[in-house]
C-alpha cells in the first residue's frame, strides 16, 4: 500500500509494469523454498537471531524476527543498520547469528559493508536478497519499493522451515494469542 501511495506522489519505480510483475516475482520465491530451508538448517542449533536491514527493508527485518520468534521460540530481534552499529554491534563477538536483508538501491552498499564488519567481529552472517553471496535471494528486477514484499515472503518461508525442523507446529505457535486484552 505504501508503494502505491508513494508512486501516486512521484515515480518510485512502482508503475503499472512493476505492479503487474510483482505477483510473478512472489510466485518465483514461493516456488523455491530451498534457500529458506538451508537457512533454517543454519539456525536450527541457535538460540538467538538478529535480523538487520536499512531503509525500506527495515520493516521486513523486524517482521522476519517476529515470525521466527513466534513460530520457533527462538529469541529474535530486528535492528536497523544504524541502531545495530550504535552499540549492540558489540555482541557480534559472541558468534551472533545475523540475517542481513539487502536489495539493490541506496542502502545496499551499507548493508553489505555492515555484514562484512559483523563477520570481522565474529558474527555468523547470512545475506538475504539479490546480492552477491546471498543465502536467500529473491528477484533482483523488483523495484526497491517492492523488495519488502519479497523479503517478507522469504522470512515467512524461513519461519515455516525452521518451525518444522524444530518439530513445532507453525500454525499453532506456543503462546501466540491473536487477541490482546487492553
């Protein structure tokens, strides 16, 4: 919806052709769950996960952390690249598993640089997106403004694969209540 609103205000690359191509790009991701299964294998023995992104993908990183946490009881949190660099980056030395989301656009170089820095500090990093060395790619031709849709689909695939690998029911996560009393 935000992409549609942004496109209405000015060209953000989400014109009629990009909108028409997005369902096929989502189908491409859905037809290839293997990358998410491999990342689930990497996370299967872990107790925590940091998902990190910048710009338009930050919400997708937060959603990835939430879905993994809800379906697997693995402690997961999402950070913006800037917030992670501000101080929490110190925990990278604990061999912290990090899933970094990146897509071609202004934020990509920063995320790739951050991934390298995290590795140098001792973190175990996997990239997600159409970037070199990605463990969970999606179609690169999607405009940056549509990348969160593809990233969230990959994140949901990851949560599903990890829950199944851990013997959990992703449709009945322990403790999840869709109604919150206020």
